[in-house]
C-alpha cells in the first residue's frame, strides 16, 4: 500500500467524526481512487451503524471485535479498515470470521520441545 494513501487515511481518522453526508456510491461512480501501480484502489467510509467484525490472522488466531471505518476495493479484492489495539489495519475480506468462530476458537498453548 502506498505511503501517501496510508497518510491520507490517518489524516481522515484524526479529524473529529461528523455525521455522514448523503452521497452516491463512490466506488460504483469510480471516485475516491488512488493508483497503486497499475491497479486502482477505491475507498469509502463505512456506514456509521456497522457491526463489529472479527478476522483470522496468519497464525490461526481470530481477533476482534473492531468496528469498520473504511471499505476498500482493489481489483477483485475487498478490504476493511479498522483501528485495533491502537493500530490501523487493512483486513482482506476473505479473512473475516464470525462472532461464533471467535468465541469457539481454541486457546493457543506454548509447548516445550522434547530434546
């Protein structure tokens, strides 16, 4: 992801939240795009009444809850932006998991290797 796009997202998040203005779908209209190499990344604010989401990490843990702040599309890939534990995270939509999966996940245990 380009540094300029990340800086812009941070600047938007730093402003006090105001009520959403009525607008057409910017992704469908092709607005709010930033060029990432030869692809177009499209981004729009999430709805203010969005439910919390949960997602799976690379090591198998399911994290959350976090409320989506922005939704993005890069070609055929969809992304969700959240602030979780003080960090902005862009989560690939195929990593999203249910609240039930979050509650039923096994707790990771450290084990000592036998030598």
